[in-house]
């Protein structure tokens, strides 16, 4: 890849009409888990970032459908967003505070690594530092009580810290900042908004999709 890339991070939330052409024109596209964003959110998929602990991970590895998912088959890389050691350290705390999450910290990183190796894909585990940096940043935004940041937020932190090069644009789509009750979504929205304001991220929204179209992501500020 050359300089001045567009990196699209595509969550599994709703996307406005016209977003597909913008995402498919990006140089690097990251999707999550079962890639529900495909369709209205385009088809191109270079990286699938997975929640590699607990029930979501077990469902992806155990049922067979995830492994044959068209987007997963297109991807050249699999990322695991949760650090195994950090989640093992979290287990005693959750046992006391959230006993219903008894399997939340069960780690399936080895299963995703084996799948990547068997299918010729690159494999990457997002380091614990990414979550630690997000936890520290969220303190500024009244995050309140939560279990862990969302996979999307961790991936954003990893891309900005280690994958974004000078001149690259990082575009978000499908981020509704809503879902599981123990992710700090309201605080994450505020944090992302500050990153957008600072110029580290851009959001694909209805105005961009409807009025500017695909050339938007390659236009220079």
C-alpha cells in the first residue's frame, strides 16, 4: 500500500444509503465478528477484528458458519481484540461483580490463530496497551461503571496508534455507539467525537453519503 491511504473501520450498526461505494473505495477495510455491515456497508473486507473471549468467540469458532462467511473468506487478516492475560486478570473481579458473566473471560485466541494459519491469513493480537489507553481516555467522559470498552473502540485505538501513517485518513461507518449494556457507549461516543474534532478520525454520515459520494474519502482537506 502507498502513502495517503484511506482506512475504513466499519462497525455493525446501520449505515446511510450511499456508504457502500465509499467503503469499497477505501484502501483498507476493517470489519467486526460476523461482518453484518456487509451489504449496505459495501463488500470489501481486508481485516476481520473478532471478540476472542466468551460466548461470541465460542459461537464464531464452534458453529462453522463464521468460518465460511463470505466477508471472512475475503479477509487477509484476523485480529483478536482482547488480550488473554488482561482478561484472566479481570476474571476474579467479574466473578464478584457480574457472576452471570462467568464465561466472559474464557479465551479462544488459539482457535482464531489456528484458523488464520490453516487458511493462509495473517494474524494479529491487539496488545493490552490499546485497552489500557482507552480506559485512561474514557475517564475524561464520565464513563461510569462498565466491564470493558467495545471491540470497535479498541480497534480504533490500535489503528490510530500503530497502523495509521502520516497522510492516512481513518473513516468510521456503522458506529451507532449502542449495544451491550456493559460497554461504555455514551462515553465512547464523546471520546470519538473529540478524535473527529482533532482530525484523527472522520465519520461517514448521511450528508457525506448523499451529497459527496466516493470522491470524499480521497479529497484532501
